[in-house]
């Protein structure tokens, strides 16, 4: 929380400073006397650049917010698929369930303790988590159904383990396809062009406040876009809540190989 506030303050402060610096630099370069037609032209430029700049920020913000919400949904989908496999393994048979449930429990722990944070730092899935997924997959493939019930359970577990793999790939794409420098170039250029176009307005107390408010609000939007672009780290870190709740649910059950007391 503190880190998020600090980063947000840096974004807002830097954008205000950039806006005022560009405004005063243009005032100094153009002199203090400005004809009325200059102000009309500057107003026209501000209007057009502001419209394009606002549209770019709005579209990118909406895209990042959508990706953030999709990750939340995808995480819940993956955790639900793992839970389905875990409990279907218990329905399959007391002997066969032991290995599958152990591998799934280890997989969830690796995702929580290593992979989640690692995605924010390296933008890549953990090889260890993939290895645990592969062990779970192999354990399901090794099942030899002896009746229609077991055959149905095995087919369902295979469908779920494929869904886990698909969800993992989508989790990685959330950060692997993050914003590049082109967006930040366009965003910062827009701030500079708009601030420069305000040069024809005198630096009165009220005008300075209004220009600063423009810079501050733009800084807030840029901060939010930056925060949502990587949901695995601060300041907008998304908790692996579905995995944590699943691990708590598994921990409350008897260990694999044991049955609940009657």
C-alpha cells in the first residue's frame, strides 16, 4: 500500500513538473507578448491534441483493466479445475488418488510460493510448476479404468488438466504481452504538446493551478495504466486468492492415503 502511494505520487509529481516545465519553456522561447490569433490557434491545437491523447489513454486503460479482470477470472478457473481433479481422484479409488493428489498439492504450493511472484519479475512461468503439472498429467494418464465409472472420471480429469495448462498460458500472456515503449512515448508526447500549446495564456495563479491539475490527472491515469499492466507485483498486485483458498481446503482434509474418521 505504501509503495503504491509512493509510486503514484512520483507519477503525479513528475507529470505536473513536466507540464509546467514545458509551459514555461515555451513562454520563455516565445516571449511574453502574444497576439490574439496565437491564442486562437493554440486553443485549436490543444483541443485536437487533447482529444487524441485522451482517446489513447482511455483505450489503453480499458484494455489493461480488462486484462486485469480476465486474470482474476482465469485464476479462479484454474483453481476450480485443480479442485475438480483433486476430488475426482478421491472418487476414482483410494490407491490411485494418492499420487495425483500429492502432485496437485505440490503444484498449488509452487504456484503460490514461487511462480506468482516470478511472473512479475521475469514475465515467464516457473519450470518447476510446469514439472509439477506434468507429473500430475502423467499420473492421470497412468490410470487404468476397470469400470465405466472410473473411465468417466479419468476422462473428466484429463479435460480438467488440459484446462489448467491453458489457464497457465493465459496467465503468462497477461505480462508477456504488456505495454511497450511506444505507448509511453505517445503518452508523454501528448502531455508535452498539450502543455506547450498553453504558452499563450499568462502564468497567473489560477492558470498555473489549472495547468497543474491537468498534469496531475494525467499522472493519475498513467499511474493506473502502469499499475494494471503487471498484476503480479505492486502497486496493483493481484493476490492468488483462489489458490490460497484451495490450499486451505486441501490442508483441512485428511492426507492422501488416509480416510476421514467416521
